[in-house]
């Protein structure tokens, strides 16, 4: 019974975050700012944007403290340290699946069916996973040596959610601002997921895709390189 209650509380917390964001951002950007929603309910625009962002933010925040927060594992047990920041990918993929079921329920509520290109939606999540793991590798290695980097993670996530098209679409921005938005490697996966899931939304172009693939790949491989380089000194400085 205790485990059952804990499971229900965990699922409830997973669903509460996108639900609150859907309500708050939907009111601010859809009702107050009246941004273009492509004929769709604005809360649905926000909810689809929140799913990949919440996945990214959770993997990053958990991975950033995974090494420094477990000194006994680092100093007493030998195993590939890379598994510590990478473990968040598995757990948060389960949470993402729960949120996808929630999204399906909301779409049924609004009477909206996904278009045929929904089969390409996993591509967006692969890029978000690459970016999240790369950033987590960087921050987990830096946090072992410089503990103040823990305080940097919430600041980065707050800045990121405002500069990533989570609560708005790139198409709603003025023309001169759109290319600046595409410089964020997370912008294309979020917009791609919207195009895959919601009918009538704008398909992001190939140039934006190339920028995103290049940025996410660079973040992942540079994070792997930096983590492996710093890994040998973990036990000495932790």
C-alpha cells in the first residue's frame, strides 16, 4: 500500500509540473499577449513545448549533481563514472512516457487528432537527450571541482525556458528575431515536436535542423571529452 501511494504521488508530481505551466503560460501568452496559436487551444501549444523541455531540465539538473552528490560511490566503488549523469536519461524517459499519455488525454479532450507525421516525433526527443546529457556531463564534472556550480543550474534553466520556444512558437516572433531563436539548439526539437503532434503548425526548416544537430552533437561530444578528462581526478577532489 505504501509503495502504491508513493507511486501515485510520483505520477501526480510528474503531471503537476506541465499542468501548472500549461495554465500559467497559456494565460500569459495566449490570453494576455494573444500570440498566434495556429487555430489551436493555446494551452496545448504550451503543453507540447513543456514535454521536451521538462525532460531536458530534469536530466540536466539530476545529472549535474550526480557525481558530487555521491562521494562514497566515487571513492569506494569502481564503475564507469559516466553512468552516474547518464542514469537520469532512463528514469526521466519513464516520466516522459507518463506525460505523453497525459498529452494524449488533453488532445482527446480538445477533440484534436495528431497528423501523420507524429511517427517522426522521437527525433526531437533524441536531440533533447543528446543536449541534456552533454550539458549534464559538463556540469557534473565542473561541480565536483567547483561546488558553486550547483547554484548555476537553476539560473541556466530559468534562462533556458525563456529563450526556448516552450511557451511560444518561433512563427509568432517578428521576422528579424526568428533566426536568433534558431541559434538555440533546443528550439528546433521543440518546434519539430509541435509540427509532428499538432495539426496546422509550421514545419521548421532544414537550416534550423542543421544548426540544432550541430549544436546538440557538439554539446554531447565536448561534454563526453571533458568528463573523461576530469574523471581521473574525481576521487582526489570530491
